[in-house]
């Protein structure tokens, strides 16, 4: 897995380090949003987007 991830990163160590930081920030944001949605679901406050209700 590490080899696969490293192969997908820029070759320059400095650039790779910056990209890893960006990816970690994105993941933090995604996890925060998912936790918020989960909390809303558990509290019964979640609303489905209109695109989900059409169908």
C-alpha cells in the first residue's frame, strides 16, 4: 500500500510532503462533515436533499 501511495505522489519530497498535507486536510474535512451528518441523523434532524426525494 505504501508503495502505491508513494508512486502516486510527486517525486520531489517537498512537493510530496505538501500534497500529503493537503490530502490529510481534505480527509479531516470529510470526516467532520460525515460526523455532523451522522449526528443529525441520530437526532432525527437530517433532511434529504431535494434531488434525493425526486424519483
